[in-house]
C-alpha cells in the first residue's frame, strides 16, 4: 500500500492591522493630486494680481498725462462793434377807415321783395338781383338775366298771388325793345327769409285783324 505526499496547508492565518496590500501587478502606485491643484491655484492668483497691477498703472499714467498736457482752449473773439446810423423816419400815410360792404336790407313782404328785385332787372344789375335770390338760386338768376333780360328794360310787378310757401308775382313791360310778360316765383319757408326762387319773361305776341 502506497502513501500520498502531504499537500500544501491552506489554513487562514490572521494578519496584522498595519499590513498594506501590495499594488496590483504591472500598475504604478497612485500619486496624490492635492499638491498639483494647490500649485495651479497659486499660479492663477499671481496672474490675476499682475493683470490688476498693469491696469492700475495705465490708468494712473493716463491721468497724469491729461493733467500735464491740458487741451488748448479756444479763444472767442468779441463781435465787431457795429455803428448805428440814424435813419430818416418816413412819413406815415394817414389810415383811411375801412368801408364795410353794404348789406341788402331784407324785404318786409312779398310785394316789397318783388319791387326790389324788378328794380335790379331794370338796371341790368345781376349781382343786385342775386342778392334777393334764394341760396340755391343765387347762381341761376344771373344766367336767366343774360338769356331773357336786355336793355332797355322797364318791367312792372303786379299783385302777388298764392300762399306760403310759394307766391307768384306777374310781370309786364318791355325788355330788349319788345313787349314782354312774365312772373316771379317767391319762396317763403320759415325760418328762412322770403327770397326769389326763379323768374321768366316772354315776348308778347301781337295779333293783327
């Protein structure tokens, strides 16, 4: 009967507390980075202090240069003295009072308006006749006068007929050397004053026996 050699003893043995395990095989031991970080912080502080010092030096130098070399002041010359010569006063013309345009007095009745209007027709005064016309007829009356009325003119108004707001006044007489008849159309619409709306005249035909 053969006997087997005894194998290795794998029993666990306690290790001391200050024992450090060896680093893994093939890797260098880790170095602490605390010293590197502190060195970078110190370097940045020195760089910042240097930049601030350069800026302060430039500001002080510029301030001293501005004091030592002030900007040249511009001298303002006084304006030349002007001599005044007395001018002869021109005689002023006496002011003439402004003449106000005479306004046409309103007619008191339809018959009164007819007499005033016919007087302007006999005088061939288109502006005077338009002064008695209604507002919408002030441009029509002069055109009617140019067509129907011509000197020598002698018209006579008759008795008004009708009732408000429209009245008619017959006309008779001569115009352009011929015997004519016609009528006026008078408007009376309250609160507007009475006025001439239109008129017409025609040549009177003569009959022979």
